[in-house]
């Protein structure tokens, strides 16, 4: 009997092992370019074992997947802005319960990036079912989150209800139908070999010599070329999705001046990497994320589809980065993604002004000012005839 049980257990173990190795290499689902102020910031790609054009299917998937992006910005992207881009995307695309459940993992994720990403850098978020999500830059493992669900939080920033842009989301959901020129361009972007030692320093690792650095870079580049994972051991209406967290009523503009300073800029602001701000705690992170939900909801409630734009069938997305003081007054607005249709661009700015002043900054969030990005998408339910 003992021998029979042993054999049965051995068969079960072998079956589980075979299943664990049965996963196919993730395939290219789509590639998209992200721009701000007319300049490409990065080009990103999604790989999945089972490709799909359905965002909800991919967000709920429990299969090997990875997100890859290659930095294109000439000025690079500061660690603070890069991390906040993902964290704010998580905030506006996920419900409060999931954010609370993943708060400690998001805080940990924020510590991975310790320096400016520069043009050519290659970032990978890799999901291995049962093992969680690992983060790499240029083949160097920055850290891991031992929770499979964390991948969907990251991915929601790209293909959630409020993505980086409608066009970006559509291109990521191409189910492999990517033009050869775009695919070739993505594959040709390579990190500089000296970046291996610099990225290693983020993790406290030391690269022994320039020879070993070059070897590691070559290994990373070869893995990227082959598409394999790097081993780090070396309305008209406006489609504005409902938000779970209820926002308090916007303060009456009569109680305060509506706007202290409003400046719509056409140039990006180069951030100071040293000005990274205080590290998140679980409390400050959640306060920030829920506050952003309140801000977006308050703005959404003030958006009106311009009549002339609706009559002409004009649609599009606008993203405006807004800086507030602690009392919720607008200090600055920067249009990071505008629309070719002036009426839509103008209305996005006007809606934000109408929503101001916003609720005061939560006490858990440090700083004299608070910056967030308001994405507004104008979509007609019925096209004019």
C-alpha cells in the first residue's frame, strides 16, 4: 500500500512538473508609442502566451506575460516621474479594495527605480504564474513582487479604462498585427553597454570589470533580440468610466479664488532626479491614489462635449498635467497630450478650471504642491449623419 501511494504521489508530482513547463513562450500582442508634447517618451510592447484584443481578458489572465518598453526621450525620464506614471495609472484604473490589498507591493515597486532612465534603456515587467512579477532594466533584476495579481495593476495603466491614450491602448491590443517597420524599430533600440554597471549600482550589485559589463550587456542584447526573457542572475457623450470612490462635492469657487496661476505650456519640464520627494508609506500611497480618484471624478463631472465638435463628429483624447497647492487651487496646467481639434483641447482645460478649487490635499501626502495627470477622452455614442 505504501508503495502504491508513493507511485501515485510520484505520478502527481511529475504531472505538476510537466504542466509547469508546458507554457509556451509569450507572443507579441501589440506595440505602441507614447508621446508627450509631441515627443516620443517610449515605445512599449505586450507579450502574452495567448494573445487577445480584449483588455479585460488580458487583465484577468493567469499566464506568462511581459511588458517591455524602450526609452526614447532625449532628456530621459526621471525615476520619480517613471514610477509615478505607473502608480497613478494603477490608481485610476483599479478599485479601492485591490489598491488596499496591493498597497505594500506598490510601495515596494516605487523603490526599484533609483536613477534617470535614458534613451535606449530597456525595461521589462515579467509575470511568471505562481512566482509573481520581476522588474528588469537592461537585463538587471531590480526586484520582484511575489504576487501574480500585481501584473494586472501594471498592465491596467496601458489597457485599463483610462489608458495612456486611446491610440496607445488600441495598438497594444493588435493581437500580433504589428507592421514590420514598427516591429523592426522596436527590436533595433538597444541600451548602451555602460548602462549595465550603472543599473547594477541601483541594486547594490557591483560589476567586476568593463569586460564583464560588456559581456552582460551582450547577453542582455542577445536575449532581447531573440524575444526571450533575460536571466538576471548574471452626449453625444464622453466615455468617462465610473470611479468606485465617491468624491466629495467640489468646493464653491466663491470661497476661494478660482485659479491662482494657470499656464498651459507647450514644453515639457525636465525634472530634477535629486528632487525625488519622500518615499511612500502605505498610508501616503493610498491617500495619494484615492485623492487622484476624487480629482478625476470631479473633473469628469464638469466636462461638456462642445456642440460644434459633436456636430462635426470630432473625437479625441486630451491629457493635462495639473499642479495644485495644498488647498486644492490650481497652480499650473501643462497640456501633455492635446487634440488637433481646438474645441476639444479648450474644453478639457475649461473643465478642469470649472472643477477647481478641488478638495484640500490629504494630510498624509507631503509637499507644498501636488501634481497629477487628468486624461479626458471625447467619444461620440452616435456619429452625425
